[in-house]
C-alpha cells in the first residue's frame, strides 16, 4: 500500500470520529461519557464540537501533508500517551463508558497504519538512496 493511501486512512479515522463529535456532540456525550459527566449545560456540546473541529483539522493535515518515514514514526510515537489517557479515564478514574474505548480503537488503527507507513516509506527512501 502506498504511503499516501495510508495517510488517507489515518485521516479517515480523524474525519469519522471528529465529524461525529462536531456534528453530533450530544450523541457523543450520551454514548461516551458516564451519566454523572453528561451534565454541564451548553458547555459540554460546545467543547465536544471544538474537539471534533480540531480532529477534522488534524485529518486535513494527515490527508494533505507529505509523510516521510520519520513523520509516520513520530506520529506513531506521539499516539502512545493517548492509550494511557484512554486507560486512565475508562478504568482507573472512570469518566468514559466502555464505548469511550472507540477512541482507543481509532488510535490502534492509526498506530498500525503508522507502522505500515513507516515500513513502506523506509523501503522507498532506502531504494532512492
């Protein structure tokens, strides 16, 4: 699979989850947060929409940037702390329902794609050297 196609799949994770948060913030809140964290007046939907907008922006960068093997590597490494975040706020100090782990699933998908993209890009870069 070509590195650019891999980037598009990374972007797709952002577009799907970010679009969900931006356009359906109430559904995300009701699905992902425990009931005691769903209240907050207008601020919760506002913040969820902001989160979604940021994810869509990240998706645009992933789709339209030129990734090298170093980009895939750096991005994959940068994903690792998010697994700690998902674990902590799902199991240690629960804020999220188990459905909140959909974010972790997205992160796993992106991490695997980063590994594949890194390997493919490295091969291409090495063959040009």
